[in-house]
């Protein structure tokens, strides 16, 4: 029997590709759950997509038992996603721990996401064990990285563990530090208080919630309550994670495990929810609970309109496993029927689209991402706009507000000039500029979220040759001078191509969009005007010239008036055709346009 005093709960804080999943593999080998050299790498990354991209998308906790001296310990590793899009899930996962390993790549140093999650762990009062990984690499710079870690959390060089997760050097000593340095859970009373830090939908069991018990215990076939939404919960099975799910009789103080809820609705079991006794008179709620709201919106259409029902079924199934994903029906003049979807960020959007295409065998058209805009009408009514085309409904707009994000960029100093220029062009306001070392600089800016979803990340990576990293958090709404730019083909608005942009950038944005589309639309029997407009004002125009039949080819000399008569007749025909003709634009044109635009 492992008691509360012998349980340790830890998380691993690391930037993408700093070796977190590889270190977890070594821990599994030490605990004897897998044999060295006889398992796939990145055991805790269960999706092919995670292995390919080298990122953690869905956290997977694991319980390790370890004999140290004469005592048997249980170490619960609560793995966390490293990307900014999942920062709220990271904060809840950290709240379920008493300690964290700060893992830093010895060849790259402290990165932006490491910085953000470290501050989160410090604010929560976690004991942090600093670790430098990849000491077997020829490019490792232990002195410089140690200095960066000291500036970040104040650790002295001798307090930093040096390991190679790849070869296993120093990993067992690090595991013993977890046992010796991280404090066990200290329950304050017998009344149940448990945190849900993750949940997913199982086809056979229903909603399965990952929980951390602070006080009391949870048993199967007993009724409890979700403290924030007051819904009852009746677990049919409880257990711990043992590279799978291992049922046990009950989860006690300090334990990390799972409960099979039997529910079919994932939205009830939001990350951050607290489980308490059904009969509790005073709810001991874990602070900081909030519902997760989308930040980025995009429309998804099937490439083949006959696959609309298939797409709807795929979205229904996918949403069972992702409570942060939002979708609602939408129709477009260009693409037909589809769905307006909400995502946590750009990476979340990429992952959802890729999983839909892979797992449900779909071919999708995805419109460029947009963000929420807050309209304030003359009456004082506030309206959140998720789709730019909705903005046309309101003519009494008093004020427009956009979301502002606090952006942290860490980069080698030689790219500082280019990055400052990018941040300024993105309407950023400087908050701080400091040097982490003689070669690395940290920038803190306030930047509109609208600019971050418009190619900011790709441009940042390009101008810094991939060395700059950035992290952001959304802080507030702020008044802004924004306009809606519409795209018109033959004087007909294409609703899916409407965009909200800063007024100062509107003309340049309109010109580039019009030029792109004009190169893709096939020529018709009459001129096709392609225009960008703000309201009724045209700000850019290109014309796809008409195909012209040579009506005078059959003439062999004769009076010039015959030639003029034929040309005049053709001119009248073109004019009539322009009035009654429809522009037949293949769907592939719009697909190619969107591919260029993303």
C-alpha cells in the first residue's frame, strides 16, 4: 500500500523539441513499465500526428512505481502540451502537481513558451527542478544556458541537473531528486476536493475524466457533484494510469487517476472543474476555473458538396473528444454548405483540419482565420462578431474593439532589427526589451490578435531563420480603427472572402487580394471586374479581359464598312452578355486562392 506521503506529482515544462517525450520514455524504463530498446520512442505521444510534428497535442498522465532505499514510491507524471494554444490546459495540469521539471535544451537555451510556463509554475508555488538536456551534443553551451536559467528562476549552477534524455545519462539521479525534493500532498480535511485536469470521450465508456485528489477519496458507484455547474456525477469505474487504465477500488489523497463518468456530454467535464461530495454544505472549489472559449474562427467546407453530411458527422464525432472546439452551420455563395468553426489558436486549427482529413477521409476547403470583433452600437449594446460577413447587418456602429495579445519574443540579438520592424508593422506597442544573455534578447509587445493570425508566425520564423520563438496570451479588448473589406467578382460579393483589417492596411490588403484572384479566374466571353470594396467605396480593381473571337477573319478585302459593322455587332453582343451573363468560376479557383492566402 502506497500512502499519501509516498506519492509525488510532477509535470515537465519544456519548449517544443527540447526532449520532454524522450525524458518521459527514460522514466518509464526506470520504473520498469517498458524495456529499453524494445518500445517505440515517445511512448506517451499516442497520435501519429504528435510523432510527426514532434509536439504533444493531448496530455497523457502515467503512474510510475519506484523503489528508493526501503520505501516504495508512486510518481505521477502529468504530461502537458507545450504550445501556447493549450496554455489553459497547461495551467490546470500544473495545478495538479507539487513540482515541475524545467527542461531546457542545452543547445538552444530558454525559449518563449518555457518562459511562460515557468512563471505559471512559480505563481502556483511549485518546486522547480532545473535540468539541462542534450549534454551529449557537440553544440551544448552549459555555462550560457545555466546563466539563462539563473536569470529565469534564480537557480545556482550546482542546482541544475545535467542529463541526456537520449542516452540516459543523469536521468536516474534526476528521478531520485524528484523523490527527495518534491513535497508530498498534504490533505487538510476528509471532505472531497478533486480537480479535473483533462477529459475525453470513449465510445464504450462515455466521458473519462483525469483527476487529481487533494482531499478525501473517490469510489466507484457513489454519487458526487461538480461544484461549478452543480451537476451530479456517478462514477462507474475509478483507476490509475499504468500505460493504460488500471481499475482500483478508490482514489485517495494525493492520487492522480481517472474516473469513468458514464456521461455522454463532454462539455460538463470542463478542464478546471472541481468534484465535491454530493452532501457537502460548503463547496471547497479550486480557484481559477473558467470555460474555454475559441480565439480564432474559420469556415470549413467539403471540396465535394456531396460530402456535406459526411463532414457534419465527422465534426460531431470529433467534438466529442475536444470540448474547446466549436462549430455551427454556414452557407456560402462560393462553396455551398459548410460550417463556421472556432479554435483556440492557429496550431489548434491546423491539428483539427488535419485530423478531420486523415481520420474521416475528407477533402476540405478552409477559409483564412479571423478573430472576434466587439461592436458597440449607438444604443450601447455590445455584439461579438465571429464572421466578418455579419458586420454588414449593423449600420449604427459607435465603436469597434479588437482583442489585444501580450507577445513575448525571444531571439538571438542579430535578428533584433528585423523583429522590431515586424512588430511595429503589426501595430505592436513595446512594453519591455531586455537581454537574457550577451547573445539573446527578450521582447514584450502588445499586438492585436488580428495581426498574429495573418502570417505573423511564418514571417517571424523567416526573418530569424527559425531561431526566434514567441508566446502570447490574450489580455483585453481595445478600441481600434477597423474596416470590412469585401471582394466582388462581376459586382457580386463573395461572402466567404470578406475580411476585417486595420484601416491603414486596407488598400494594400485589397490590392493584393484582387491581384491574386485575377490571376486565377478563367477568362469569359466578357470582361470580369474583380474589386475590393469598403462599403460602397472601391479601393482596388483588376479586370480579367474577355476572350475575343476574330469576327473579321472571314473577310478578304472589300469595303471597310463591312468590318466596322461586324465589330459593332460584336460590341453590342458583349454588352448584352455582360448584363445577363453569369460568371462561372470553378471551385478549384477559390481553393487555389485560399491556399495562397493562408
